[in-house]
C-alpha cells in the first residue's frame, strides 16, 4: 500500500479520473445519492490517496484549507475506502493522515466535517465530536463534527 498527498495542480489526468470515478462509484451509485460532486473545492484542495500493490486507488479524501468549507475551520471531505478494504483500519489511518497533514502543513487547530450520521462512531474513534443535530445533505442524514488538534 502506498500513500500520497498532492495538490490538485500536481494530479495527473489519470489520477483525477480515478478520484472522480471512485467518488461516483461510492457516493452516487453505492449510496444512491444524486448530488453535484464537482463543487470547485477540489481545485484548491490537497488530495490524499491510498493505492494498493496494483496501483489502484482504494482510499481517498480531500483536505481543505481554512475557510473553504467552513468559515472558521479546516476540513476533510469525500472520505472513501473501497468496499474491499472497509473494516481493515485503513479508513482510520486515512483520516489520521489527513489530520496530521492539516496540522503540519497549515498549522490547523480545528477540523470540521459534515459526516454521514451512520459513521459517527468511526469519526469519534479518530477524535471528532458531534456539534449538531442530524440534518439532511444530498438525501443522507449528516452531522457536523469537529476535531480539536494540539
């Protein structure tokens, strides 16, 4: 398994295609949620990727600078682990690496996410706490969660 973090400008055409395909496969097809994935946030984001021994994209999230998704916080979004790797701990490692990047690269103190409510326990394991009542986003119940990092 190999990890990489690249700014959008550093991604190859193939990488962009693979990222969009994985996000579509999971969020649109698997979760049956029709939403506008291309929201212009990718252009200024860093993209954390996990690739297997065959160089296939099997894990991904985007890292968003202060004020991009939340006016008072950094953010992590589009968190995905391919179905074959779910439950292996790779998802937790993905989020922890994202948190570490934000802390080290931007000096971030707080990270806010819009988490699918069914994943509350997963995000609590990596340091996030619930900040809102459930709300609907793209037809799926979500909650706002925040992690304070030292």
